[in-house]
C-alpha cells in the first residue's frame, strides 16, 4: 500500500476496510475546492462545521465526496441567479 505524503499539491490515499483506495484532500486542497482561505478551513474544522476529516500523522485529510455533500447542504434556498 502506498501512502504518499509529499507536498500539499499531491493527492493522498487511504485504504478502506474493503481495500479500495480513496483520494483525499489536504487542508490547502480543501480550501481551494471550497474557494476559501486555509485559515477559514482550519476555523471551520475547529468549530465542527466541516465534515469529519481523517487525521493521518500530522496531516488532516478530507474525502472530496464528503465535502461535496456538505457544500450542497450549504445552498441558500432563497437565492436565485
């Protein structure tokens, strides 16, 4: 199993119970995906407002599907383009 932990631009993987490899996002990649700053991602995590993350050594990693589902739940029902 390859657990790559290079620079923040690399994709990271985690083996699940069934042996499937999933792509996980770093704090920096999560900030980019959500279009917010890194400090905002850290604050949202500290406040418990983001989906649960994986803690692998010093790294905090998110499943992109969890982030997408969370983001969909943040949609403002009163807003129209």
